[in-house]
């Protein structure tokens, strides 16, 4: 296992042993349904409450305003449907570099009265708040809201969501941020961000897959997508994924506790990797998050590079994981103004505290042979 090198942490991360240990009792003896009145139910419900409080403390939000979902995609869908719900003739502003969970959720809106305005990021990958203001001033319609990711999953670019929130609010809209890549990797203060809605997903910070949350501010209450029982205050029906919720809290607490140390180590690894790749002609595409390095090689073929790296036991990505199995050019890189060829010549390495100096040296050696 350890002779393979994993540098695709933006696609997913391994489950932390600490999280697994926290989950085990709830996958075995403590299997109660939190809605049940007996002691089995109470045991599960108390554990979910504790996990909710831990997560709220880390994100600086209210525990009762966390809606557990099946992951980032569901949270993004719920957020978009919440923004447009009940709105007449208005515009929805969306960054052109959003994850497909946001883009395709917006594309699924059949109400022709909602106009979607894509906002392109700048060359470095982040959204300039000024471009949001300009787009709003150009339209005659009212603004139902906006969705702008905190950190991009392909380039790591971080946008000034505080400022964008202010702008959207000034025009009376609801603002959502997809914080899936940022959560567990940089400090997030939900209240300071000023957004109404925020999505997170556990498997991007060493929690289990299939669990995430939509966090709200108590004013813009999420619209339910799944109807049924009154779990999650009626905002998301279905028996709680108890073990995963507990795993999510454990993984998040662990990453919060180690964040400072881990960030320093990851930046060091990234610097090493950049220094090794620049002499090979690499050009860095944007950036911001500690762990994500998106680089292009003039006249290179990103997909061929990723396949060759895999033969050497190195896992990287040519784009977002959801696209990398299909051949296609990254909409994120194109939206930043890269040409088709530049986008297709890109490789993304996403690093983690578990990566080592030796691994980075091996990647550089293999890349020198391949490029
Ligand atoms: C991974 C990811 C998602 C989707 O989350 P899932 O839990 O896999 O559904 C959404 N947005 C971003 C930015 C992501 O990186």
C-alpha cells in the first residue's frame, strides 16, 4: 500500500483511524434509531447531538442550523433549490468555476423566469467581487441570490466570500458558498463569512463518504428536498446516518486540532514539488489552498501524464474526479481564460499531511522522465 503514492486528496481522502474508531460502536452495539424513545434511541440521539455541537463549534455556527445531508452534492442541490424557491423573475449569479453539483443543480431549474448569470473567475482562479457587482448592475431584474465557492477544487483558488456576501445581500439575495474543499483545510468562521448557506462534505477531510451538511444562518431556512419524517427539524427526512455523523465530527475535530502543524507541512511539500516541476517547464494555474497544486506543461497532455503516473503507482488527476474518467476539458480552467490546449495540458496534485518528502522526490523523478 505504502509504495503507492496518493496525491489526489481533492477527490477524496482516506478515513481517519480516529474517525473509524469513533464510528465503530455506532455500526455495532449502539445501533439505535435516534427517533426511538427507548435507551437505544436515546444513546444514538445523544451522540448525534454531541457531534452536531462539535461541528458547530468548529465552523462557528449554531448546532440547530446544521442539516446533515448525504454529502456535498446534496447540500449544494438543496442550497440552489432554496435560493430560487418561490422567486419570480430574477437572476441567480453563479461562478463559472463551481463544482458540477452547483452548476448542474442550477441548470436543472426549469422555471424560465430565473435567469442564470455565470461569473468568470480571474486568471488566478478566484472571483473578483467587483465582477459580481458589475453583473448585477447590468441586469434589470431583481437578484434571488448567488452561489460562489470558498475554495476551488481544481486550482485551490480562494475567493473573498465575505465581500461577495455583502454585495448579494445589498441586493436582497440569498448567498450560498460551497465550502467542501475548504472545510478541514483552512479556518472557516460561518458567521464572519456572512453567507446564508454553506455546504461541507466529510470525505474531503478524512471523514466517511456519503455524509455532509448544509449549514444555514437561521434566516434563510433550507427548503427540504427529501420529504418524510421530521428529522433535521423537518429539513431533511430520513433516519440519521448516525455512525457517519459521528465520524464526520471526529474527523473534523482531528483536522482542526492539527491544522496549524499540517498546513506548515503541506506548504513545505508543495514548495518542494513546485521547485522540482518548474525546471520541467511547469506553469502553475492559480492556487490558494495549501494542498492543491494545478500545473500545466506546455504541449503536454494532462490525461496521458496522469495515466503514466499511475503506472508508476502515483495517483494524481487531470481535473476534477467527477470528470477525470471521461475525456473532457476542465470548465474551471477554461473559465479562467486558459486555452483548450493549456487546460488539457494540466495535472492536479492534491497533497495531504500524510504525504512525505520522499514521495515528493519520487514524483519529481518520475515527472522528469515523463515530461
Ligand atoms: C467533492 C466536492 C463536492 C461534492 O461532494 P460529495 O460529498 O462528493 O457529493 C462538491 N463541491 C466541491 C467543491 C467538491 O470538491
